[in-house]
C-alpha cells in the first residue's frame, strides 16, 4: 500500500464527510483504492484491489456494498470535491512553460457503439 499523503487524505475526507455514518468510511476506503491505483495491477477487479489497500475483509465488503448501494450521489460528491479544491491553497506548478493543474473536474465521456 502506498504511503498516505496528508493533503490527499484530507481531500478524500472532505468529499465523504457529509455522507451517512458507515457509508462515509466505506466510500473513503473505496476512493483510496481508486487514488492509489490499486485497480491497475488487479485488472479492474474490485475485491482484490480493495484488499491490496490493507483493509480488513469486512471493510472490503462494506466498501463494495457502499459503492454498489450506499446512500451517495456522484453529483454531490463532485460538489464536495469542487468545494474542497476551492478551499485549499494549492501551489501552482510550472514545467517548461506549461502550468500543471492541481485538480480537475473534467468528465470523460464514453463513446457509444454505432447501432446500439
């Protein structure tokens, strides 16, 4: 498991802070799995990816259950993410004339197959 970055964990906590008790911790575990890139070595398999973060088997099941059927909305999470990013004092980085974004909320849309 990668080391916990305090600014990253603070941002994740801000995103899940308003969720119901139980769902908030489980979604924090789920988001930590996403942020750490744990899905990549497990080819997108959620259970092994969650287990690789070092949480217990019960916590793995709770995280899956919260993601699948918990009381949360992606829109509300995006609003919380935006609010967190506006409150933080992110340092602007410049590399060879390019400015790197500290955070982004640009959605990526999936292409649709023709005739489907």
